[in-house]
């Protein structure tokens, strides 16, 4: 049984987004786990619409930052400027100071600009000219990147990737979904009429509930074993960091709450592991040359690591 408030959010978003219930649940998981999402997919699949629908559904402010090679850190964080009227310097807030921030085509900005997001994503604050500004809560960065197009792009540094709780792809619509998209958007844009179904305060309340979701000690060991295997695998040069293991714990707790449970199941951890681990793993040069797939490695690890058995 799904949490009623999160069910309302999912149903509301699906007035605009056709299908994609799994992706919606994963973004909600990141939101409740106080994490961020990297949407890795080709253009035109609804990544921006997804982010806007989330912001509207939870009654939160939304800003979109279009990442380009000439984007500067101050374009994200804000800047101090001289106000001639009062003869003083004033601070102009940057778009990062919103609840839901869409970092569109994040890999088109130079690494220096990408790094402007690090403090905001990790510490929920930005520092400009020595002054620190706390960001409003809830706060989530939903970033997009095109995995196919390489010209004019800059790979996200490992430190940046590690800040994203989950990496997921929307994928092309299947079956009748594309027909429904055409039918739904034929005469009007349903996003324009989308209304909020919960308040930001309710998101903060749910985040507190996530912290009280029970995780058995055996499941903590299961998380640890999965993560440690990524560091020992012969095809992996850099395994998942301790931040990644904490991400898997938080995400599993949030996902359990979304599903209407007060405890985490082994299946929650096993299901979320690929979304948490894949973008944090770096293959060896030899594995890259041999065309080794990260998906294959993750399947291998999940098959090798013993799953705790629930007591009846």
C-alpha cells in the first residue's frame, strides 16, 4: 500500500507524464531522502516537463538553469552588485535559491561552473564573497544530460556524480503511451492546469518520517556487502564511496515509506542498488576496452552477495 500523500503526487504528475510510474517513484525517493537526481537520456523525452510537474505538485518554487560553456558560477549562485540608489552593494539571488532546480544539460558547462553546484547540493547553502546563504527547504537538483552527444560537452567529475543520489533514464514511450501523449497534448498543455496536491511542509514532515523507518542490522550488513563488492571487483577501478552506501540506506528508507511501509525490505535495497551504484563506479581501462558493461557487473554482484532472509 503506497503512502497516500505520495500516491497523490504520483497521480497528479501522471496527468501530464504518461506512464513512467517507476521513474516518478525514484524521483520521489530522492526528494524524501534529501538527495538529487541525474536524468540521463536523449532530448525530447520529457525530462523538463517531469521536473516542472514535480515542482507544481508539491507547491514549490522552480527555476531552470540552461548550462552552456559560457555559463559562470555567479550565474548559478548569484552575485553582489553595486546599487547606485542607496550607494551600497546588494546581493542578487541566483536561480539555485529555489526549491526545485532543473540543471538542464549540465555536462555542457565547464567543470569550474559545474563545481558551483557542489556546495549547494551537499550542504544546502551557497557562499558568495565570503557570505553564506542557506537554501530554502525542500531543495532538490534535477539535472539532465545527453549520453549520446559528446561534442561541446564536459564529463561530470567524480565528485559531482557522487552528489547525485540516483541516476535514471526515462526511456522512450512504449505501446499505447505515445498515442496517449499525442491525444493528451493535441489541444492543450496539461502542465499549465496542474495544481499542487501537497504542501512543502508535508515533504519536510515525510523526510522526518523517513529517518524513523526501521532498517534491520542484517540489512545494514547487506548494504555494506554490496558496496564493498564494488571496490573489490577486478573490472572496477573506483568503487562506490561511503557516501554511496549512505545514499543506498537513505533511498531504501524513503522508498519503503513511499510504498507505505515502516520498515525496509531486502528487495528495496536490491532494487535501488543499480540506480545508486552505477554512476559512482569507474571501470578500469582494460574493462573499458573490452566493453564490459556496468549493468553486467551490478547483476554479478547482486547474485554473489547473499540476501538476508526475513524471519517468518
